């Protein structure tokens, strides 16, 4: 079991009067892909946003690579090497693909400063990025936007990627592309925490899995175990693997 | 019974209640308690501002809308009386026509502004009302044939209300000095009765189901719409009611001053005064208008004297005299306003009610 | 390393052509349309030319002032009802500078005149920007996200500012005469075109060009454009948008100061209340343009400038109303302004 890159201990989050996270305990091992599963409204997105500092934890502790980031501001957390791909993708539709990428490359003043090898690697995974390089991002299709969102997250090396439901609304062929891309990322020593509802997508990628319900983590362990235990799947996720193809 | 009269919207704080009773009694007996022209003028101004600010509080405090067009409706009311009294002579009939004409114009304008602008965002609405109010001010100055332009209109009132009319031959010997029982005296009580009536009606409105929907819209218009309330309709209605009350307040102003010009009712300074009073008194409370108006208007006269005195103290020094002259009253007003919005968001009434609530909670545990 | 190997020229020009076709020309077309409609109303071609130049000049001055305000709103959702105070401040600072450099201003040499004008403009921008910094820190920052309080407090800030101007420069109006060589007009046929108005147009266009360049060719500009669309995402990408905002606010205030100088010279007098007066026009402009859009502010400003001058000539009494009518007409067509900013 590798060391934990990210840990959450007893994290509570309130949004206004609503108490969403009721003491989340989560460990994300380094250089692995951890899946965060659960029903709608279980608190998965809230967890990611709390880690990212977009919402502040009212209680508990969050550590990244040994440092306490619970009360840090979002830009600081991002600068510690965390990239966030929200559910809504967060791409800037009036900006071109190139400009979106440039923005994500904090160290680069102009596009020429960006590591060409890295860009080529991204273009290999997502050819559409190269094709629509100068087009406004708003003109891309849903799947392409998703690819752009992920490309932005990896245009510079990051320690941790927080990704929220990347496969939502995407055609199966594109999902396969995504899976291949994430596998490459894993191989490139990036730690990923991925929120998903699509269990089939999840089990192809995840090394570790955590299942949330009602603002708490109710199960965590190796993906392989969960994938074999249909009874556990049915109990936690309300489905069995066979039915969700 | 008192509770019914106040539409069950009680002060909810002993200190507040005492303060209000004192102020209302003070205003009720002002001619006797503070004899003399200046004091009566201040009292009348307080009454008019109470009516004006109460109507603004409906918009700002209860519906959550900032409208800079409020002085426009105030001015319409004042000009209504002024123009008709000027044109048709000092008769009751002229006053009636003027008031009704003004109300109709306000109704129309507020309806138009409401229906058009309340569909757009709150910020748009604020800016649009600012633009419209400015335009109206310019218009009033330019249509000198009707409005008397920059100089305004002076007119006479029916005999009962004019200073010459004597209710009693000799002055009434009050405990604080002689009180002249003339037309001004009668006008004052006309104002008092009108303002009391307006206040009670407004209390009724904000405590009715309509008023509750307004507050729901203020808190979360999205949800209100989702619950089935047509937000535009409610906001427009609120706008219309507020405008009508402001117009009536304007009519009262004209009755008292027997004069109206662009600066008396349409100026931006009045808008600021309203904002300051509603913030200091307490938004969304209505009682705040009473407290705020008294505090503000009394302070206005005395603060200018204070500034004059302070300025005299620092005579020789470079910058201070310029800062401390009564002409720069607005500077200190502005500072007070900004500080109130930050640190005093619930106003005097809010603070007193919080104290009362805290005390009650402590006592019940 | 060069990335030209990644994009082929064909992709580039295809994208550019596409962008051109996609560009929404209609609002921009309104400007020449209005000018064209005015021609028959005005009657004489030379008068029309004079009015049009005056309108464009005034419009560009208004644009200088409005551009900062609209960006501030687009970026941080803050509406500064006190923007007018920077206008007045800039104008009064110019009066003082001209007073000090009077010899240059009244000299009969263009370059010497510039030696008075340029320092006045720079001083106005610096002072307005500095006051903007203070304004942002103490008036605006405490009320982020609360629109109601923003409206009230920035209005209060403007009152304080206006009164402080009266304390420093006195409550009355002051003269801001044009430097010697900038007076008078060029005569083209029957039309007289004031020299100053051409200068104002030049300055306005220069500001517009500088803004467009900054927004489109620098990373800061990129950040601003992205921030206007999605503030949260920009922060998630690791940028402290708070600092960016302070920068934009200060720049916007400085531009308002510059606009104040230009406006003061346009009217040749300055009043402490001029901020409040121009405020209304600015609001009309950014409502027409769409809150957050620079091009929209330009279109709105040009339309307002032209409208004010045409109606000032044709029907003087309804000048301000004509701009309100224009605003209403535009809002009926596009309720969010002509170039609404996406993603909000």
C-alpha cells in the first residue's frame, strides 16, 4: 500500500444552513487512481470542492503531501500542484482552445513557453485539441469540451487531479478514449481522485475505491475486491455489475 | 386593541416602544411643546420624511429593491399641488385635483418603470431609475412654463390652512410659551393625521399576505417564482404602492411649504437623506422611519451648528476649518452613511430588537 | 520552443475566417446606422459632419470612462455607483496641473501645449488610480457579493469624495481652458471640426486599441477575459483573482480620471458634481453595451455620444430622455445589452 497523498479526517462541510458532509474520512494513495462512488447527492462533488477550498470545511482536517491545507485559499491549493476538473467542465467558451490551455499553464507567459513534448502527448491522446486549436472553446462538442477540461488539468505536471464525473453524457467510444488517457496518466505518476456514477467506467480504472452515502464514506478498499463482490455492490450502489453494462 | 391597530407588528422591545411613544407624543403635541416657527418647521419636516421613508422602506427593506426614482414621485406629488393651486387658485377643489392628478401620473410612471425594469436584474433597475430620475429633474427645470423652472412655484392655500386664518383671537398660553392657533397650526395637524394614517396603512400592508410574499421575494426571488408567485407582478405592485405613498408625502410637503421647486423635492440630496434615514433607522422595520427621521432631522440642524463651532475652534490650522464648516455637512453625512451600512446594518430598531431578544432568551434559560 | 509546428497555417486561417463569420456585427452596425438616419433629419451635410465628429469624440471620452466600470463589474460582479468621483478628481487635478504649467498651456506651440496636457493627463490617472486603490480597500472590498450594500456604500463613497473635492478645490466651478493650439476648428468645406474633438477621438481610439491589445495579447488580458466568464475556475487554476481585481479596479479608476480630464476640457469647466452628472450617462452606456463587455461599452458610448449631439441640435429639451429612449429600445431588442457576457 503506497503512502497517502491526500487525507481527509472527520471533514464536515456546511453550505449555508445545509450540513452536507458529516465527517468524511478518506485516504487517497499516491500514484494511484482512487474512485469516489455513490448515489446522487451523496456528497461526492462537495468533497472535491472542499478539498479544493471552494467550500470551506467547518470541521476536520485535510492534508496534502503532509501539509495541512484545510483553511487554504483555492489558488494556493492549486499552486501546490492540484488540478480540478469540475462537473461543469469550467472551460471558458469565449476563449480559444489554445487560450484555455495557456491559461492552465501557469508557468508560461505565451504559448511558446509551454512544453512542446507535453503538448504533443496531449494531442496524441486527444487529437481534437490539435484540430480545434484556434477555435473558440464554446464551439466544441460535449465530449471535446470534456477532453479540453482534462487537457488543461495536465498541461503542466500536477501532483493530484480531482476530476468530477468526466464520463457524464459522453458517447461510449469517447469514454474509451478517456479511459486510455487516464491509464496513461496513472503510468506517469499522477495521483487521481475521480468521482463517478458509472461503475463500469470506474472499475476499469480504479485501484482504490471509496463509496459515499449521506455525506460520509461508508466503504473503502481495493477496487478489485468490490468488483468481485456483487452483493456488496448491490448494497452500496444499488446495482449489480451485470445490469449496469 | 393596540396590537390590532398596529397590525400585530409591535415594537418588540421595551426601549423601542418607550422611544416611539415619546416621539409620537412629541410630534402630536409639537406646537405646544416647542412653540415657535423653526421648531414647528422641523416637526413638519419630520412628519413628511416619515411618510416618505416609510414608502421607501417598503421597496428597500421589504421587497429588496433599490430605486433612485423615489424622489421623482415625491416631486410629482409636490408639483401636483403646486401647479394646480397656482393655476386654479387657492381652493380645496384645486388641491383635490392636484393630488389626484399627481397620483395618477405616479401610478402610470411606476407601473411603466416596474413592468419594464423589474424584469431585468436589480442592478439594471437601480441604474435605470437613476437615469429616469435625473432626466425628470432636468425636465422639471426646463418646462418653466408649467413648473416655474429653477425658481419653482409659490402659491396660496385655502383660507383654513393659510397663516392668516385665526382659529382663536389670542394666542393659547401653553406651558412652554404662547402658541398661535392659525392656519399653520391646522395644517400641521392635517399633516399629522395624514402621516399617522399612512403609517398605519403601511403597517397593514407589510403584515398582510402580500407583504409576506414581498419578503420571500426579497430573500430568494428564484424560489418565490418556483413556488408559483409571479415575482414581476408583486414587485411592480410594491413599486406602485411605494410611489403612491411618496406622491402623497409630496403633496403634504407642498401644503406645508406653499412653494415647490426642483431643489425642494427632486434633488439628489433628498434621495441621500432618505437612504441615510432608512439605514440608520433600520431597513425593513417601518418603525425605523420614525426613529431615523427624528434623529436625522434634529441632528441636521444641530450638527451644522456643531460644525460651525468646531470650525471656529480650529481657526488657524490648514485643512481642518475647511472640513469642519457647516457647508460640508454632506461629507460627515456620507461618512456616517458608509459607517452605518457596514457596522449598523440593522439600524437603531434592529439593534434594540436584538438586545430585547437576547435578554428574553437569557431570561428564559 | 516553437509551437508553429503544431498548428498548420490552414487551421489558422480557417479558424480566423470562421471567427469573422461568427462575429455579431449587428450592434456595431447600429453606429453608422444612427449616423445615417440623422443625416436627413439634420439637413445640412456640413452641420451633420460637425455633429457627428462631436458625437464620436464625446462617445470616445465616455468610452474611456465606462470601459473600466464595465470590466470591474464583469470581473467581480461589483457595481461601483461611485465611479463618478474619479472623473471629477481627474478633472480637478488637471486644473491644478494646468495652473502650475500655465506658461506651457498658453504658449502658441503644439509641443509646449502637449507638455502641459500630457502631465495633466498622467497626473490625473495617477491620482485617480491611487484613490481607486483606497476606494477598493475600504469601500468596496468589505461588501463583495452583496449588491444592495454595494449600491448604497459606493454611492456614499461618491458623496464623501465629492465633498472632499470641495474641501480641496472649493465648492464652485473652475475653468479648464483648452491649451492655445488646441482651440479653434479645421474648416472642411462648410463644416467646422473642432481640433480638440479630433484629439479626443485620437486618445479614445488609442485607449481602445490598448485595451484590445491587452485583453487579447497578454496573459493578464487572458485572465481578465476568463475571470469575467468564470471567476471560480480561474482561481482553481491557481491565480489569485483578488489581486487581478484590485489591478483592474485601479486601472478603471485611472481611466475614469483620464476621461475626466478629457471631459473637463470638452466642457472647458469643471464642477464637483460633474461625476454624478456623467455617472448617469455611463450607466446608460454600460447597460446598452452589456455589463462586462468592452466592445459593448464602445458601441454604447458611440451611440450615446451621437444621440446626445444629434438631439442636442434637433430637440434640445429632450436630450437626456433621448438617451433613455435609446436604452429602452436596445433593451427591448436585447434585454442583457448588445454584447451580453456569457457564462454567468
